[in-house]
């Protein structure tokens, strides 16, 4: 090879080599290994790993009783969580682009929960639900606060939803604010001169023009809620009676608590496929609705 | 859309409503702070009241039991080293991929982008085996290496978009002046990437500082624990001991909240820049 070709090889290795090396080691190899292990009876401890074909998958679909409840819980949680956090984030952004005096302070407040990690937030809210809510209930007599928060299936579900929305709405608000700030003023004014009401401006001018932000926010919210783990672990640990166990938590417990690594990797592989399909569908649908200015 | 209209009665009502909503948002922090300085009995009798007496010793005990300085310095070292290395290595890789857009590099870039879809839980089980085999387990350096792998895709994606907008003429001029390809990157390109460097560092720092799952799988010994790991271990031991748990939580969130309030402008900009393309 010529000197020039060698120089290209050197540059390729120097610039791309390190990132690709760590990425391959930490992401690609485990990902491929996981696909292999999902067809085995690996238990994480013993040296021998036997090929079991589709056994793990048939067990998930036929016998294993906790994957589908976890999947169903995650789906319900994702639908409710994504809708609510986007509505709140959008609403906050809509109001906080108006010329309020305390606009910046309010934006800070709504965003702040987001910088705190899900694990610590879950523990904080455990206290709020158990002690704080009952104190509010005693003081005000409102029945809502005296429910057995986190104690039964329904309050545990809504408990996680409340914390999830409280944590994530501010992040989406930031993205929606950036998009709304970029909606051209003359378009808004033209709509107002034509006699459009506030609702009509919102629905027919603002929403279509910020569709790219809607794509991003839906994408983020789906990905957060579908992969939720930290909040789930610290708030309910999947309880009561596994009723609030997310798929991510289910996979974790299957491998590291039940020591069924093979079964865990099979679930993890299915989880990956579901996430990939949702992502593709969702990006395609929202991209087709975008409007060029 | 940000309108500069006059401040009318309607806006005033909106403002008042939003202040109330904002206060409701802050209620959890009120409960957390107020109860963290109560004695256990005071806390149990009524969680909403102002403390009867301030028990600052709660904080002293929580500080000692969680070994807070140790956890803080672990979190700090891991986050700082990871974010700087991720940003540097990703910038280098993205630069080369844009400027030398060969078929191989195109395919490689596609693989990085596609990997962003993979949920962490899909690889964590075999990852534990891989980290065990190459002795990355229970070492802070090993954990940093893991973050380099997981952080690369999004960071490369963000830098890739940014490098494309950097005019290539500047680099060509530098080459004519006798700069080596490495010097071109260091002296010419890297300084121009600064805005995206800040974005990548911010996005990764919030993620890594708060991450629980990966450190919990890689680190084992107590002296390596990060703040989330120390908090989790503490909760396992002192369940329902709220007079210790709450001050521990306040200590745990204080650094990141302080970081946010100090760096708010950059964080908001970083999120906006990072999401527009994400």
C-alpha cells in the first residue's frame, strides 16, 4: 500500500477506532450473545450452557405467567403516561409562552423534577404517598388523599403515573416551548385577523406547525415509559402482588433474582423487538403528519 | 409565537393560576425538606406540620451512615470521566465519518444510529457476563468503559449532524498551510464543535449521574457505591426510618439540583438541541 493509503488507515483507526471498540465490546457483543443465550438454558452460574431451541419462547408464550401481565401493565402505563405527560407538557408550554412576569421561574420549577433520578424520586414519593397524602387527607378531609396509596393495584398504578408525569412533563415542556417560540408571528396574526378563535388558532395553526416537536415528545415519552425501571423499583418494586411489574423489571428479576438467565435473555430479546417495532411505526406515523413552513 | 402583548387582566389571572400550579408542583419538596429535620415522633404524628424542633442531627447521622462523601466522590469521578471521554471519542468518530464518508463508515454510522433503539434491559444480562470475563466488574474504570460504549451512539449521532454544518473550507486552508490531519482536528475543528460538546456533556451527565441499573450490575463493594447505589442500599437497611431516610434523600438530590440551578441555561439549550434531531 502507498503511504497515502497507510495514512488513511491510521486516521481511520485513530478517529473511529476507540469509539467503535468500546461500542462493540459493551453493546454489540452482549447484544449478539443475548440472542444466542435466548435459545439456551443458561443459569448464569454453571459453566455448561445447553441449546434448548425455542423452549424459552414457548415457555414465555404458553406457560410463563408473569411476562404477559407485565407486558399488559407496561402497555397500559405507556398509553396513559404518554398521553398525560404530553398534555401537561404541551399545556404548560402553551401558557408559559405568554408574557407572564414569573415565566422563567415557573419554567424552572416545572423542569426541576426531571434532573433528579427516578430512583431517588421514587423513594421521595413513597414518603409523600404514605405519610404526606394521609396528612393532607386528615387536614382537608378530601377522600382522594385517604386512599390506600400504593397499597392496592389501582392506587399503585396511578401512583406511578403521577410521579412519572410529574417527573417528565417539564422536559417535554422545554421542547414544546422551543417549537412554539419558532411559530412565525405573522401566521398567528393572519389567523386572528381572519377571525379565528384561540381554540382554532391552537388546533389549526400551532399544532400542525409544531408537529416535529410532537414527534420528538411522543418518541421520548414512549421510550421512557415503555422502558421504565428505576421508578418502578423504588416506588412499588412491582407490587402489590406483581400487579405493577413493568417488562423491564420483569426481565431483571427473571435473570438476577430467579437466576433463569436463558429465559431472561429470551424475554429481553422479545422486549427489543417490541421496542424496535413501536419506534418504527411511531416515527413513520408522525413524520407523515408534519407540515413544512 | 412568544408574543409581547400588553399585560391585561386575563394574563394576570393566568399568572395567578400558574403560580398555584407551580406551588402544587413543589409540594413534594416541601414534605421532603420539612420532615427531614423532624424527630421521628414529630414526623409520625403529622407530616404536614412545620417542625416542632429542628433536629439537624438527622443530617449528621444520614451523612455518616450513607458515607456521603465517598458516594459523592465516586459519582463525581465516574460522571466526569465518562462524559469527557464520551464527548471526545464521539466527536473524533463523527468527524471522521462525515469527512471520510466511505461505504464502510456509512454502514458503521447506521449501526450506531440503529443501536439507539436497543433498550438497556435487552443487553444487560449478557453484559454482566462480558464485563466479568474481561475483569471490568467492581471497578470504577470498568464502569466508565461501559458508559463509553452506551454513550457513543447518541453522542456520535449528535456530533455527526453538527460536523456537517462546519464548513470544510477552513480545514482545507489549514491543510494547505501544512497542518497534519490530526492537527486539523485538534486546532481547527474541535474548537468549532464547542456548542455541541456542551450539549453532549450535559445530556450524558444527567443520565450517568442518575443512573442506577448499570452501576448496580457492575459495582459490588460498598466503597465503590455511587449516590443512587448508596441510597438504595440505605433504604434496604432503614426502611420506614424516615428521620434518617429523608435527610439521606435530601443529600442525594442536593448536588444535581444545585448543578441544575447553576447550569440551567446550558441544560435547557442542550435539551432543545439534543431533541430537535433526536
